[in-house]
């Protein structure tokens, strides 16, 4: 099976998740900066963090499927597993905001982030078992950021048991780390095109 329907469905789910999250934002109680900061500020910050995460997954998902020509049932289910965790972002983001970053919502948010990271890793492993798998392994290489992210999520979850706001710090660090453009797939595909044109 070609990847078109999988990619289109995934794009739709992520677009809906972002839309649901932004609909959770409440307008400020007043019309000045103080009202924005005190009645909407935290909600805006948690929205931005989750928006960045969804953007990172969308970008990485797009790059991953540039390497894949065909998918099978295992890839479809692994992709649905990832979409399950990503579709929970509006819920865990809203709870984190409404609780004013309380302990349990922060831990649940961290578990949501960890679940999505592990699901993406599983998807990557399943893709690597397809006929395009060797290209995927070559393009992604060591994937240090992918291995470091779950460690930081677990660190954040454990820190949230002590102080929830401090627990968010490693989660923000992961988002910042992935905001640095990842050029592995682009370089790999450019290299392939270069080799092809030289033949």
C-alpha cells in the first residue's frame, strides 16, 4: 500500500488536535496586558508548548514517510498507536492549564509526552522492517535526540513528584532540542539524488 492515505489521515488528526487545543484557550477577562497575563497567560504557554510538540511530530512524521514507499498493516497500526497518544494532547494540555500545573496533571502530561515518544520509536522500528527499512536506518543513523528524549521525560515526571513546575523543565528542554532543524533525512535524500544524477 502507498503511504498517501496514512499521511493524509495523520495530517488530519494532528490538525484537529491543534484546533481543539486552541479552542480551549479562553479570552482574557479584561482588555489589558495584566488581564492577558493573569487570566490567559498560562493557558497560552501550555498551548504553545503542546503546539510545538505536535509540530515536531508532524515534521518528523513527514520526513520519515519521505523514506517509505509502501506500508503494511503493521505500519498502519503503529501509526494509529502514535496518533492515539498525540490525540490526547488537547486533554492533558487543558488539564495542566486548568490545574495551574498541579502534580498529577503534570505527571499525566509527562506520561502523554513519553507515550508519544515511545510510540514514534515503535513506528520507526516497524518502518525499518519494511522493504524501505534499510534507507530509513541509513538516513536516521544514531538518533541521539530520539534516545535522549524519553530519558528527559522520565526525569520530568520524577521531578514533578517533588515540584510540578520544575518537572516541566525537562519537557520544555526536549521541545527546544527538537526545534533545532533535523536535516538527516533531507541530507540523505539530497545525497541519493546526487548519486542518481551522477550515474
